[in-house]
C-alpha cells in the first residue's frame, strides 16, 4: 500500500492511497485547485484513480472531487443520502459497502452528525491481514476534537446524532487503528483541533475530552464551543451541490 496526506487550504487534509501492485487508488476530499497534484501522484505511483470520494458535502472549501473524477474518468462518490441534495449524478455509497482497491479494502461507515451525509473510510491492507489499519474520519472525529453540529441550524439534534456515530461506528474499533481526519488546527469545522495530523483510536479515547462524556454532557459541551461559521459557507455549499 502507498499512502499520502496532503495539507491544503483552510487547514483541510486530503488523501491519496491505494495498491501499487494492482495499480489501483482512491482520492479523498480533494480541494479545488489540487486536482493536478493527484494526477501527478498517480503517474508517479503508476496507478489508476478508481474512486474519487468526498466524505460529505463540504461547507468550508470548494471541492475539486467532481473535476478530478471527470479528468481521470473515475466515479465521483458521496453517501447515498445526497441523492436528494445535490443536483448532479454521482456514485452513491452505502453504509457497510466495501470498495476493492486491489490489495487494499475500503469499508464505508456512515457517520452522520457534522452533516447528515458524513462518512468515514475504514481501510485494510489485505497483504498485512484482515484487521483494519486506519480510518479516514472526515469531519466526524478530529485529533483532540469532534466535528461541529450546527451547519444545518439543528445543533442539539445533530450533536446527539454525532454522539451516536462516534460511539457505534468509531470508538468500538481496535485501539491501534490509526485515524486521519479531514482537518487540523486552524479549521473552523470544530473547536480545539490539534495541529497533529493523525492519532489512534486508543489515544483519542484516552485524551479527547468529548469522547469521555455521556451523551447529555457531550451535547452541552459541543453546542457551547461552536466556532464562527465558515466564511462564504453558503456560496461554497451551493457550488459543491450545483449541477
């Protein structure tokens, strides 16, 4: 397996990984303007980009996912719940779906809360074993923090949904599973994010304050620490769902 993390605009983190032996790869959370970087990295690794995935419809940056998918002839993927939201065709992903990337296997985990369509991507390298190696957590779980729940204006409801996603989909994973989030310190997608761009499930369970709270305390804490809304949020969302 090869794996690359790209730190980009608005403290976003994008990902490119796959199986060099089978020549397959996936690009995740591509920011507009970075499309050529993924194409060049695919050439260096001698792989085809087989999937382009956004972990959710982004509100803090313009997505380059659709453009990259069109440039390389790959499907552009969002969670199936976005069928009623976006105004273009895409390949819908469902909870529990497995994506074949050669010797790399990606399991889709639907983790709503930050947004209704949020997904995390649980990744295994079948050459090393069947156990999951890492999870791309999008805007669901950050290093030291969790996603903000207020973008729809239903912060209490979505905070409760986020709590359930964390405790049913991510925290039951083995402690040694690495996490790679969609943002690091400086992002407005959560409060108190670390500048460290990765962690493990076990470390976050021990040190991430939100993960040790019961549901009522989690909701109360989360809605008290909501950062300012992303600049040009409405315009960015509109562009990311437009035909």
